[in-house]
């Protein structure tokens, strides 16, 4: 097994290896989706020729909580691993990304060039993880949105490679550009399982407004 494959396998043992990470391991494909009732829906797919970068695309729909507008954005994006720390019983990562696409919206006509940039920092062990993520969406003279997300997770037991992992997660998220006022918090349950063909992760819960919040990710 190569060194890169070894660290990829180690990452799959750790909880945040499938917490919206755009790069799973060298030669891997990541498919991710998120549904936030009334606010945000997103689907992404990325392929990683190297453990340091991946490329792909996605679709994002944003809906203002007050119903004043909705946006649909399709984009191509590149992701870069800026730094990784492989510690004896933990891992930490810093990622950055950027992309370009096209956006349509209920509050302007036609299609506009859409830009996307962001970053993520995370730290995880077999029992604890934390992550901070910021995603910026922009179209000239049309909109500017930033979505900031923080997550803290705790596992009641440390899982083995082939054992189902269970996590309890608290999430806080803020939006700019008229999408949502204040802090949107959510309580989530996450299930993660490695298998012969890759890793699967699903998560679901509710926000403080009683709305469904769910996410999934598959690495193969």
C-alpha cells in the first residue's frame, strides 16, 4: 500500500473524512448532497487525481427565508488541500476552493456569471470532531452571499474500520445577502460506514425552526 493510500485509509477511519470534504483520497470520487428545507439545496461531485486536489461541479439552490427570491447556480470548481496534519490519534485539514458557473434568479432576468470561493478547517479523532467552513457566492450587480457553518460532533463509542459509526452533531450556520436573519442552529444524527466499495455517510436532524436538515456523502 502506498503512503498516500495509507493516509487515505486512515482518513476514512476518522469522522470528518466525510464531512463535506472535497478530497477523500488519491484516485477517489466524492458525491455529496445537502437539503435544508426552505433555505439551501446542493449537489456536488468531485474526482481527485491527487490527494492534494480535486475537480468537479455542482448545483446550488438558495431560497430566501421570507420568500422574496430564489437562486439556482450551476458551477465547475477546483479544490485544494492546503495543509494536513496526520497525528497519532487525530487528523486536521485546511482546504480552499474556487469556481465559476452560471446563475439564474427570480429577482433578475436571464443568466449571469457566478463566482464561488471558500475554505474549510477541521480537526477530528475517533470520538470528537470540529469543523469551520465558509462559502462565498457572487454575481456582479446581482447578489453576494456568504454561508458560514460550524459543526461539533461527539461519538458515544470509537468505531472500527468495518463498524457503523454513530455521531451526535450540533451545527450553527449564518447567511448573508437576505437569505436568513440570525443564527440557524440544528441538532443532527450522523451515521458513517466503510465498505468494500468505499465509504457512506448520512446525516439528518432538525433546525430550531423545525425544518428538516439532511446531508449525504459517498466516497468510492
